C-alpha cells in the first residue's frame, strides 16, 4: 500500500476544508462574522479548490453541500470549461445534471441568469440548460411562476419552445417557437386565449378576480393586491393551492410576531427534521408546552425517518448540544445553529440503541422542546459529564467557541485520547453548523477530534463518515476513493444523459 506523502496529507486537509465550507457557508451574516467577510472567504476557497483540485471540486456536488455552494460550483465548472479534460467534462456533465435535478427551480433559473450575465454560452452549457428545461414537469407552470427566468434561459440556450413547452432544439434566436408557450413568453397579446388553463388564467387575471384563484400562490399574490382583495379572504381562497411551506409562512404572518397556535391543515410529521426544528423554535415557550405531545411526536417521526436503516445501530450514544447565546445565529440565519442541535438531539436518540442515549445541553436544561439560546458555552464540563457515561459514541454539536472556561473542552479531549482512551473505545466526533470566515473552515474543539460542518441534521450519519478524514491520519488517496464512491452513487439513479 503506498505511503502518503506530506503533500498528500496537506491536499486532503485542503479538500476537507472546502467541503466543510460548502456544507455550512452561504455568504450570509453569522453570529460572529459579517456577510462581506463570509463572501470574501468563500470566493477564495472556490477559486483555490477549482484551480488546484478540479476533480474534487466537481465531486463535491455529490456530497451534502448546501444549494448556495452547489450553484457556485456549477457556475465555476461551466465558466472555466477550458481547464477540464474531455474525461473530466463527461463526469462533470453527469454530476451537474444530477445536482440541478435536486435544486429548487428558482435557484436553477438564477444560475442560468448568472451564466448569461457572465457570457458563458458554450455548447455544453446550452445542452445542460436544454436538458434541464426539457425535464421540467409542467413548462407552462414555469412560464407563469418563473416567467423571466424561463425567458432568459430560452434565449440563452437557443431553445425552441413548442406547444408542450418541451425542448425542441433549434434555432430562432431564442424568440420561442410556433407554440403557445413561445407566444406567451415572447409575444404576449398575440393570441386571444390560451389552451393551457394556467396560461389563460394569467391572461385573464388582470381583469377577472376568479382567474386569480387558478394561479400559483406567489403569482396570485400580486394580482390580488392589484384587485384590492382583502388579505384574509385571499388566503382562505388560496389555501387549497398552497404548498405546505406556504401555509406555514402565511400562518406566521397572520399570527404576528408571537404565534400561539399551530396552523390547521398542516401535517407536521411529513416535514424534514431540521426544518421542523426551526418551525418549533419559532414559537414562544408557552405554545410549545401547550402542544408538547404533538410537537414531540412530529420530531420523533421525522427523526426516525431521517435515521432510516441506521436506526438503533449506534449503541450507547452521548451528545453535548450547544444552546448558548451564539446559537441564536443571525438575522439571516435566525436560530439555525440551535435548530440543528435540537434536530440532532432527536436524530441521535433514534440512532442510539433503545434506552442508550444521553443528551447534555450546555445550559443544563433537560427539556429539549423548550431550549432557547442563552448563556456561555461550557463545553468542557459537559464533555466530562458525557464521558462518564462510557458511551460508544460521543457527538458534540456546537459552533466550537468553548468559553467557560476557554479551551477546557480541547484539553479534556486531549487527555482523554492520550491517557484514558488511547485505544479509541469511544468514537468522538464534532459537527459544527457555523462557518468561521476568518479560519476558512468550521471551528474545531480539539485537534484530536474529527470535525465536520453540518447544515441539516439529516446529513449526520454521512458526515460522521467523512469526518474521519479530518483527523489527519488519512490522505488524499483514501479521500478520492470515498469521493468516487459518492459520485457513482449520486449519478446512478437518474442518468440524465451526458451533456458536454
């Protein structure tokens, strides 16, 4: 087996640093850093990794990175296509197609707009855009809801829009085809009516209130305001057409700053775990107490779904969870670090063997449903308490700012590893939901403990696997093997062609 060189170990560190950033950083303000510093830090990392480790840069699309960085990676790969070999382009094409299929459509249309602004218009870019647009389930819905985005993409990809809105390829300079979708986008007013009900509803909406009810909620809002419709009456009429998230958002708006009741007609048990935790934390303490049974049941159901085949397989588990004041996040990421910790609490309970889970919050609370961000971060004392249980796994969920006293957690873990548990009977991992712009990484509690960035608690099992690479004992070859395995798994379910 080849011996890893020092350069290989450094390269592995560089790659993991970027992966952690791509998972946690969104260029928005964090508790301890402003948005401009976040953005500058991300700009450097993206260019550095793309230029020096392009293969890994592309492979990151197969990992649990956030949408913001996925879009940036796709843009970077397409804008600098000349730097890639033919084989790299083939792999990148499959990765890009698979990742775009997972992204929210508004982000994809924003990406296409950015590519057009940057004058990225090579053959591979046009093929990727055409294939993604052709795969959209209802192009007429996109024409109504994402009108400017679809127009921009059709022009840039020289897309010929037929009656079905599908991707007939060809060339009328992006002016649209002979079908009504092209007329709707590029020649409004030419047809007296449209056969597709959504297109015709949009045509009638400016002067017919009944047509507003047929439109997607976000589009109908603008027409309702033009008609002077009362907000409450409008929301009641649109309720059947709202998505779950739209119902939750409008419920918060109607309930003012301190909602006291859960929304009717919303099944919380189908919400993703971290999103559900964020929603729970949006309520003051009293409503949480009043709806304790319902909220706890929903969180446990979501956690069980996220644990999947790993449920009950982690043995004895102890968790140190950060609910200090810094877990309040920022104006852009309000309470997100705390929500990740809350979601991890329920997920770890599902992953542990039955009756073999212990959670320790930094505040000392024993009621996770009522956690709130306050106080310092005494990680060291909580880690000591957790290790006393003799767990098979210790998971620390924190932004890494151990300050009561400063550095105690790192010293405890160093002594534990070197003196008390050199055989590593207890697996320790630290997951951090906050990107540290100054350090170009997530902040570590201890050099002896593997650390991974985390955005959604649902990704915890996969992140525990990748965190082992951050211990500095595994080099680039093993990391490439892991990434290749993830890429093969990511692109396998939906071979979306091979755009190049």
